[in-house]
């Protein structure tokens, strides 16, 4: 069950807004993701190593279509939802893995606060 909604904007400055999000361990967050740019963007949640590996694959195969539970890919002007449960305390990263976007700094952090 979704416990909170966070709106995230993606744009052609290769940034997410906000780029840092704080949640509590166990929270289920609905990200309402908006692409306000003129390029295709995506929000993919994962570990730093998973995102880096995926970004490298996207550089080799830029037309690769993929749809995973941890991501939403949006055409310019579109919005979508991504629901994610944060089970473990610590940091979880998110990024746009369209070719060149990750390398340009289009990434962010979800800080997951442990239970008291």
C-alpha cells in the first residue's frame, strides 16, 4: 500500500528535481514522474553498480527497449508513475539511463532512514 507520493521532474538540463529524496525504511512511495524536457528521459531505481552497468549497456544499444518494475521511461511532455518499497536503510540511487544522460549527471539519491 502506497504511504506517500513524491513528484519528480526530469528535464533537458540533465537533472532530476528533487535530486535527493528522504524516505523511511518500509515506506511504499509512488513517484509521479514528469518529463518537462524535449528529449526522452527515464527514472530507474537501483544500486550505483546496477545503474552504471545498465548505462553502459544503453550506450552500446541505444534503441534497446526495456520495461522493468524499477523504472519509468517517458516521452517529452509525458508523466508516469513508479511505485517502490524501500525495505533496507541506506542509500538507493536513481538515474536516467538514456545514452549520455547518466554521464551528464542525471542522477539522484533516495536516503532511506532506518526504523527508530
